[in-house]
């Protein structure tokens, strides 16, 4: 079939169009596989960074005692999908250092909660998690928040709390000084707005003006619905249960929508290759009118002629799709190393870590995406082959032999 398409029996222009169709299909499929893999890599990297210091589930309770909260956290780990749970309380404060101010979401939890529920210790760039439990009124800040406030390890920062105190001079917001005992960095938005303290410190700071509850981490986030239902059933007061989708779900939905949009736009490259396939098959049918007529005289039916040219187009498309998929898979698996090689060889900085938080081009190959691209390309090629094949089957044999 390839010899029939690209061989010397065809006119040069027809061979050029056939080759362009083959290369277009190959490049379109390869580009789509690579771009989808890179977008998967960025989404995975962002998910890992954002969710590493955010609990998967939070059971928000009322003003109940610490012992009751602890009992709820111990009960939560009974569920097979929940691998860790701890008590927590959270509130928003205003931190200031000299002339600089910053709104911070301050979370208090146990040491096991900070290490096993949100794995904060894996992202520390200075200090330690243990320090905030060894010394009261210590805080771990995000790297951007610490930079904007101009503080470092062992510096003090004033915290204005969401409650009032009575003084002889009047009513003023409550304030407290905290010592910076650690700095974390995940390379995402939490670096600028998050802070962590011990549960005891949070209780002394916030009193009753705080969100209390139990935070949990899941083995597999795909089972979040079942675990969420279990947590909701634990509380007799029917307190609310929120999950990571409430805070970050809109971002990942936007990423998913962007991936679909880019996929549709890049599929236009495959569509162009499919139009080239129509042109090539149409010219091939015009050149082979006499051959088709002879085959019809020898007994080849119209349906068989239709099948021959339809198969011709599909086989040519499958060759391009297979080559494109192989090229795309190879590039998707090696694009990170290629980007680093380009940076080292040419001295360019493709992705500045100071701007993008990552120093390379992440890529995650998902085989279902590869299959979807190949099936889409095959369907477009099949649709493009129908008209030329139908036209070939309708060629009148007598007219083609007399005038062809």
C-alpha cells in the first residue's frame, strides 16, 4: 500500500501530498501526546505541592473539649482509607514586623498531625517542626510570607488576633509576639499565606475565636467520598466535613479545562493532515480511473472498490499515527532531560525557578491520553477517507475505459 502511494506509479505532486499527509499526521499526534504529557506533569507537580501541606479532609466541630477532639481523631483512623488523623484549629491573623503587615492563615495541630497528615517536615528549608512544640508561642512560616515580613529564624513577629481585650485606655485588638522557629517552601501559593503553630499555642492565641476539628489524610484521594461520609457519621452534632476540593478543586478544574482546550486546538493539526489525506486520495482516484475500471470489468464490486480505497486511507493514516505515537511517547518520557540538556548546552533558562518554582519541564505520560489521541486521529482519518473511496466506487467503467 505504501509503494502504491509513494512509489513511481504516482505523479510527483501526488507523492508529495501523500508524504505531507503522513508527516502531518505523525507530527500532529506526537505534538498532542507531548503537550498533554507536559500538562499532566504540571498538574501533578502543582497537586503535589499544594496538597502536601493541606489535609485531604477536615471535620469542623463546635466548641468541644480537647479530649473529645482527640477521641474523634482516634476514631477516624479506623476507616481503611484514612492513614492519619489529628486534632487541629485554624484562624486568620494579621502578622506585622515594623512597617510590614501580612494576613496569615494560622493552623495549630499536634506534632504527628504536622508530620503525617500534612507532611510539613518534608518542605522545611530552615528550622524544625519539633521547635514549635519545645518552645511555646513559636511559628513556622511560609518562605514568601517570611520574606515579605522580613523575618528569619529566631526573629520575632507580632500577631494581631481576631478578638478584643479590655484595657484602661479602651478596647484594643489582642496581640501576641511569636518567635519564628521554622520556614517552609512548597513553591506555590501557601508559601505566602500559611503559618503553623502547636495545638496548645493556637488554643492560647485564639481561645474560642477559632475553627476547631479533626484533619485527616487519605491513602487514595479517589476514595474521598466514602471517607467523607464516614467522618460525617462520626459526629453526633452533624458538623460539616470539607475536603481539599473545597479549597483547591476550582484550580484543578481550571487546569483540566485548559488541558481539554489545548487538546482540541492541537487536534486541528491532525484535522489538517486529514484534509491532506482527502486531497491525496482524491488525486489518486483521478489518476487510477482506468485501473479501477479494469478491476470493475474483471468483477470487482463497488463495495469492494469502496473498501480498497477506504483501507488505503486508513493504512496510510495508521502508519502516520503509529510513528507519531512512538515519537510522542519517546519525547514525553525524555522531555525533562531534553530541556535540561538545552539549558546546559545553550546557557538558556527555560523555566526560572524564581518565577515558576520549578527548574525543569515536568512530564507525566498517561496511556489513556495516548490511546485517546490515536483513536481521535484514526476516526478523523476514517472520516476523511470516506468521500474519495465513495467517489472511486462510483466511477463508470465504460466511460473510464473509453475516455480515461
